[in-house]
């Protein structure tokens, strides 16, 4: 049995449509997804604000909370929790130039309104973690925004959220690019710096996605370890990535098993999960996948995590210590490769 709790978002089971082509699979209702997530062994569900409350821009604050409570009833029905809520600040036309860092004061106010509504939805769902994927907080034209001013705007917006509800925590999910060209908060180091500048740094941390680290030319396990050293790894999104191209959200371990092993290793060694943190998946089915196999990428990713956990149960830390003392890193590296390969 895994020592971790697992979460997944409804967007991870999608129709296969992309910017180059139409859908290849049927849509599935939220209740059907939630029911299936429980059957697959997940413990919690991740939400964007409009996953829980579609069309929330056209609803009153009271109606938004009422709709969110219906989703809470679904979670209760199937024995799942909500892990977090994330305001979707990249799809609305008012976020074309960014949300918190838009050059339009009116659009920045809208972004903050959506952030507040996400907090309301999270409370109705019974969770206190808000995730900020700052998708369009950056520049397409470098001269269009000042990075110094924009960073201050991010900190100001987070402070407003912290004031709005004293019980929430905020996890910033860094990504260096896509859909924006140059992000203002592209790595876990940026996240830690922004967190330290807020009015309540203890309530601000990070969510590290494997693929986002690869896109920045960084190692996912090292980025996780960096946040863990500060006690600020509030969540993770495990997946995989084939090089520094568009964000692929491949099944965990599909591209680099050793890199996947090191992620599970650093999480396990640092007690990740002991304070209620989840291992979240953010993976997409291949576009060629048919309806009947539309959940297999989730099962595959879960199975890889659990298989690597078992490898770690066999891991010879005494041999690791001996190799380190002798500075025989070649032997240590081959030991790890043989362990993963089952040699």
C-alpha cells in the first residue's frame, strides 16, 4: 500500500482536442469522473474554479457558493475530498494581457474578483488550499510590462487574498513559458522569493509540476527538494516531459524513469505527505486514445508511483553511504540503474 494520498483534476480526463485538431473522445460528466476517480484509488480531486462552478462570471456570490456546495455533496457521496481550487485566470478575455499583472486596472480587479470567488468555492468544498498557476503573468512583448512593477503587483494581489480569508494557504505553480513567452514567476526559486515578500510568508508556498521544471531546463526532484528545504512544498503535479518544448503532461515516468525515481525518493525522504499533502497527477491521455481507455494514463501514472515506492523500500542506504564516503559515484549510479531495471 502506498504511503501517499493521491489527487487528480477533472481536466485530466479530456476529449483530446488541441490547438491543431478537434476532439477525439466523448465528454464525460463531472459526477462520472468523480465516481471513477474513487474506483481508481484517488483520495481527492483538484479543481479550477469553473470546474466546480461553470459559468461563475454570470452568477452572484451566493449562487456561486450554492453551486459549489452541490459539488461538495458529490465528493461526499463518493468519499473524496477537494485538494485545492485554482482561479482560471487565462481563459477569460479580460485576462488576455494577464490577470494580476494586466496593464488594465479594470482587468486586474476582475482577476482579484475571480481569486476571491475561488476562495469562496474552496471553503464550500471543504478545502483551504488555493493554487495560482500564473499562466499569463508575463510578457509577449518584453517592453510592454516592467518585471519589477509586475512582481510587486503579484505580491499585492496575494496579500489581498491572504487578507480576504485568514485560513487559506496559497501555492504558486511556476512555469517558465507557455502560454506566455516570459513568465514573471517561472521557477520554484521565484516562488520562494515572492512568498517571502508577502505579509504572511508561512501561508504562501509552491506547487511543483515535473514538466514545468523540465521546461525551465531544471531537474524536477531538485526543484521539489528546494521547496522542501523551506517547508513550502504544498503540493506536486507529477507527470513527464519529452524535452524543452510545449507542455506535454505525459504519464509519470513515461520519458525518464530515473528522474521519476528521484522525485519519489526526495518526497519520501523528506516526509512529504505527513502534513496532509497530496501527490497530484497532471497528465493527459494521448490524443490517439479511444473512449474505452480514457483513464489508462491515470492508472499507469499511479502504478509507476507505487512501483517506485517499492523500489525505494529495497533501496540500500548503507551502500549509498559507503559510495558517498568513498566518492564512488559511478558505483552509486549503476546501483540505482540496476535497481530501477530490476537487474
